[in-house]
């Protein structure tokens, strides 16, 4: 179950979670992928755009796990 990102700090926390998980395991668990995809859908499109922009900068290998509708 995702949650609505209200600000960039919420998004930054998701990006850090993806970065740390990829650093540890080199893959993302399904529950994390589903949670973040739901957050993308439930949040303002600006937050989704910001998520993808930050993910591309800090964890580009994570992009493949998420729907890129932006």
C-alpha cells in the first residue's frame, strides 16, 4: 500500500530507500516496487516527476522497476 507524497522530503526518503536497497541487494523486493508505484499514482504528478528525476541522478539502475509515465 502506497502513501501520498506531500512534499519533496517524502520523495527523497523513497529515493534513499531505493538507493540503500540496491546497494545492499542489487534488486528491489516486490513489496517496495508496488508501494512506490502506488505512491507515484496517488501523488501529484510533480512529485512523480521529481521522483524520477532524483532516481535518475542517485540510483539510475532503479528506474527499470517503476512505471515511467512522466
